[in-house]
């Protein structure tokens, strides 16, 4: 994770470095060391250029944040999420969507109907009982054609009516 850098901290460090260079330059001038003075002057100019660059970068960042409303959008998303959670119905009540889903399931074929389904080259046999569908080789009674087909294939969201075929009785 990247460290957060404050604009003011960066400028304070630049000011401190520049003050140290000024002190060194004053001592170089007093000792008449022209080469050292010129080197310190170049370093001071470089620091001054860094300061201008940093100020420009932070100004551009502030403009970008203001233009795209980055900070306010984040807080708005949090508020919307909180509101959404409040509006949800308690789990004990049936919502209209769950009522609609329960009405969508087809009734099972008549009791005694024999079923066959083929998966990966293997045929699976089942029968409709008063409790649901019983599949040979798989434990349990399944309340719907889809749940029985899902137990055979170990896949979710499977159309049981397409998977199972009724065996005609002659």
C-alpha cells in the first residue's frame, strides 16, 4: 500500500533543505570558495525548480479532484449503501419476488411416472413418488425436476424438464 504524502510536509522538507544550502553557501562565500559557491547555487536553483514542479502537480491534482468530484462521490456511495440496507424487507417476510418464484414451478408429473436422464453417456433412472422424485443411486428425495437433475449432474441452475424424459408405459 502506498504511503500518503502530505503536500505541506513535502514543502517543509524542501524549505529545510534550501535553508541548509543557504547556510553552506554563506560559509562558502565567506571563505572565498568560488567553486563550492557555484555548486551550492546550482543546487539551490534545482530545489527551487522542484518546489515549482511539486506546487504545479498538487494544483493539477486538486483541479482533477474538484472536476471529477472524487471525494464527494465516495461518500455518496457509502450513504446510498446505508440507505439501501435500511430499505430491505426483513427475512421473515415473503417478498413479492419470492412469491412469484414459488408460483413459477411446475407441478411434478403424476405419481408413478418413470424418468430417464442421460449425462456424460450414463443413463440415470428416477421415479415420481408422492414425496418427490427418487433417483436410483443417489440418496434423497427431490422436490422438483431441476433439483433431481442438479443432484445427478452436480450443476446449479439446470432445466430439469429438459434433462428428464418420461419413459412411456405400454
